[in-house]
C-alpha cells in the first residue's frame, strides 16, 4: 500500500512538472525560447507573434537588402527578444541567435537577464569563458547559451587584458549579465 501511494505521488509530481514547462510561455531550454523552437523559420514569426510587434532591421543596397536583426516587442511596446537568422537573404532560414531582452524569459533553473554570476554558477556547468576586449563571455553548452559580463565588473588586472585566461573564480558573484544569448546552429 505504501509503495503504491509513493508511486501515485511520484506520477502526479511528474505530470505537474511536465505541464508547468509547457505552460510557461517564457521558458528557455536548449531548443526553445518561449514560443520559439529551434526548427522555426523566419517566415513563421508573423504567425507566432501575431499579437506582438515585429521590427526587421535591414542593411545593404536596396537590391541586396538582408535582415540583420529582428526585434520582437510586446503589445505594450516592451522589447522581448532580438533575433538573427542563421542565413541572411533567406526567409526560410531558421533562427541563429536570440538575445533575451525581457526578464520574464527564464531557464528551468530560474536564470534570467537579471541573474548574477553566482546564480549561473550555482545552476549550470560553465563550458568555457572567453576573454574579449570589453567582456567576459561565459558559455553554457547545456542550454546553448552564452552570457556576457562587462569587464567593468571584473578585477582591475583583467579589465584591459585580452590575453589572460579568465577563470570563473575571478568573476565576482555579484557580476550582472550584460547580454543573455541563445545560439542555434
């Protein structure tokens, strides 16, 4: 009787956790960002975000215009996401990069654009850290994400050095996320 009750309780908990993921319209996983799935094509965005505003920024001469960036805004005018297609000049291309702009978008472990480096370290394995001119770029392969942290938040010895390897232990726990990017390729 006890085993049967535990089984039923476990089954209910499993069903509830599955439905919570499906019900969260702002969930970030390795192949999903809110309503966007990895296989979604650029030409499908109008139907997915039919109640929101889509702004396409283009560049190049008139005859060779390419979509560089697509921004999604809510009905209230709040910036939600910024997207880049995997292939320029191709409306059937899938999405290559997504920049998270709205704090409602979160991973299963609660990471948002308002999280700190400590939140990231406590919830995910860091795959690598790259040292760029202005930022430390922290890769989280588990969710196909990278997060940039402005070098202003790093120790002075690392701020103007692009050659040194930045270790996770050198990034302060309180360091804030500058960019939260999802990449699909």
